[in-house]
C-alpha cells in the first residue's frame, strides 16, 4: 500500500502502516499510527543543522542565546537572506568579529593586511578589477605557495580559480574587506607606475633601424613583444578606468607624450622615451588592421576590445607630424551613451518639451552644438526611448560609433559613393518610421530630410551652429526654401557640456570681484557659488564628470509665419529671447545655483564673459 502512495523514508524503505514516524513530537503521532490518513507526518526535529558563522559567534561568546535566537528567527522570515547579511542587518557584532568567525568556521587564519605587507609584483598576478569584484588578493609567495587573502572564504570556486590563474599552490587567509580596498587603492597608481617603468626598462635593448627596407617587418616584430603589448593594454584599460573619451599618443623632439581627454579637457598622463613610439604606433595599427608600413598618409581604423567583461569600441586615427605619427584613439562605451534624459542634465520642463518633440509622428528635430557637445548622446537617448518593436528605427551615420540593437544602422562610405544623400534616399524605400541622420552637411541631404519629414517620417539630425535660433538661418544658407523649413521643422535643441564640481572636494567659493558682480547680475547669492578645491579623485582639477546645458526652440505657428517672412539670424534670435525660454546661459546659471558647476565653466562654453546673452544680443542689434 505504501508503494502505491509513494511515501518513502530517506533510506528508500517503504513506510508501512502502523510504523512510528521518528522525530515527530506532535501528540497525534505519539501513539501507533494506523489508517491511510496518517501515513505521513513531517520530520520536523530530524532536519540536521549545518554549523555556521552564527554558531561560531555564539560559541566564542560574541553573541548570547537571545541574539542567536534573533538571528535564527530572521533567517526563517527571510530564508533567501545570507547568514552574514542577517548578522550584519541586526548589527550584533563588528566586522572583525565576523571575519574571525569565518576564519574559525573554515579552519583558516585571520589576518589584518596592510599595503606594505603586500608584494607589488605578486599582487599584479590578478587584475585589479578581479580583486575588487571577487574580494580576494595575492599577498606574497613562499617557495611555490601563493598566499592570498579573502573576505569571502566560503567562495571556494574563486579560490580554485585563483589557483588556476596563478598556476601555483594557494594558501588562504581571511581578512577584512576594508583591507582589500585599502591595498587596491594604494596599488592602483603605484603599481601602474612600477609596471610602466619595468616595461620601459625591458626595452633598453630594442633598437629601431631607420630608413631600411625591412623596417616595417622589424616594427611588426617589435610590436608583438610583450612589453609593447603590456604598455598599449595599459593605455587603453587605464583610459577606460579614468573615464577618458580620447587617448592622444604624441611624438615630440625628445620624448613621447601620452594624454587623456577627460571631461572635455586634456590631461598629460605619461612621458616615455621616444624610441618606444614607433613600436607603440605599430602595435596600435596592428590591432586596428592598418598598414604599418604606411607612415606618410593619415589612416583610420577601429578596434573591438573587452575590458572587465565590457565590450568597448575604439576608433583609431593616425596623422603624420614632423616628429612621427600622432595617434588618437577615441573610446566608445555604449554603456555611457544610453542613459536617461534626466541624467543628461535636462530640467523637467525642457525634458517634457523634448519628449513631446520625439513623440511627434513626422517633422524634423535638430540638435545643434560644436563637436564634443554631446549631440550624439542626446539623439541616441531619444532613440532609446522609442519602441523599437513597433517602429522601424533607422540611422545613417559617419561613422557608426555605437552599436544599437534596437535599430538599423547604415555606415557611410563615400569611397564607393554611399554618402548621406544616397543612403537617406534608399532608406526612404525601407518603410521607416524614424530616421536619424548623423549630420546635415549639404543641400541634397537637407532637401531629402525635408521631403522625408513632409511625407510622414520623423527625422532626427544634427547641425553645427552656435545656438538654436541660428539653425533656421543655417538651413536657409544651405539652400532650403523658408516655406519648406516652416512646414517641416518641429524644433531645435542647442546644447553644451559643462564640467561638474567634484563632490569630494566641493566647497563654497570665495569669488573674485569681477565674478561676484557677474553673480549678482545673474541673481546668484554668495552661498550658491561653489568650486572644487582639487583632490586625488578629480586629479586636482576640482571637476569630475559633465552635465548638459540646453536651450530649446519650439516651432509654433507664430514662428512659422516669421520664418516665411524673414528668416535672418537676428530675427530668429529676437523671437527666441522674446519667447521667454531659457537660453544656454540661463540654463547654465540654473546649474550654478544648484551647485553642479561653476560660473567660469558656464562662461567658457557659452562664450560670454561679464554679461548675459540678452545684453550681447541687444548690443549686436544696435551695432547692426
């Protein structure tokens, strides 16, 4: 009968009628069980308990019986919660006590690890990101045994992985997480400098034969040598870690200079021996699949790399100079491009107006600004907010900088005749809903974009103008009739990027007399003026990260009439200022009042100093 109902003990023996169920304390099971209805009683007290950190803390007197019961009760309420999280949530003991208990539980030694106790070369056996994410670090080597310290001794898979990577026997001790962080922070820069010095020293025997037929072969061989590979890998990985947008490798008369562009400003990172330069350039060319023997002409290429498990695209450009080839590597990280409009720095009212613009079924929306002002980021963000499942989203770009899975991207190739106009004309036969054109450069592209907008498509594109109002005049200058602009244009967004004050060293600023007068004109009180004093995190600059400032021109019926009558730049700017919308300068001042940036930054990117844009506009009108 028991076999029919399928009830079995752990030892697989059938449970027969009348058998006493061991370990069950309920009174109903004290007597001999009989009848089919009492075939199964749960073995509540027979469930074995595995000794854990809480037990060790109790055994060593760090927590009492009531506290242990409290831990167990919370475990029952949150069964998916780790025991360590449970103990930390209750704040019963300090971190050192927890780590000592973990060491006791896993029969390991507990140590406090200071940076000076760690061998720098041994620490370099694992990548810094690997150490940080897995909370395990190499400390020293004794014979053929690698000593590692971890704050997660229960993670046996990671310990085995370290053993595999190091190809050594491993001895493990337990340490605090703060010890690992302290060592990582100490070695972050120090280790890199040591490695670079080692790389440079390794190259002392390398000689480059100049002006010989086999020079390119020698460079290719040299570019494959380990020190060169390490140096180039360091340049790329460090640039990504620092948040750089570009890497500049520049040959000078006596040395090679490496600079990173961070938050729109170039910082010098390293000066290296000039004899390294040809091999470094050749290594980058090999990675980008360029011709290493061609050093007289500019070349362009691209590289796909993976850093910390993250796919990064690199654009490589070489340029012959009087001291050798200069190389610029642009870092394109798709994770930094697809962000929300609020993260771009748009104020709520501007965000609402922009969302209304990209929700329209047809028309043209332009984003304007100089190179490096974040136009592509804004357009990609706009596309990211659209429903790629229900809409046919397509882009025409030169080059395609970021790979977007939710839309169709076309790469311009003028060598074979595929320019913006040709690609856009073909794209209109692909049943598009939304088209993004990388840039409107000429009359033909602009005219096709206008036709697309008038035939029921939403077109997003960029222009290089100083402000939103000047975009209309720019289209007229390109050769588009004012009545077509009035009929097709929905709006224009002008933008700039200003550096944000570093939050680590931010403090109230003591401004100069000139800036104080300027702040008073802008309605900024002294306590609203902040600056960054400079710290290690911001490389002494006082700025960390960037935020956008915007001005938005919405084309309404009144403006359409004005475009048809007089589309001159002064007329367009007068209308914009009379409309009461915030200018780039006004939006920047709003960011200053919020403590996000400085007055100097706003003046720098808006090219206005000592007066606001309204005053400049009036003066320009008077001079005309």
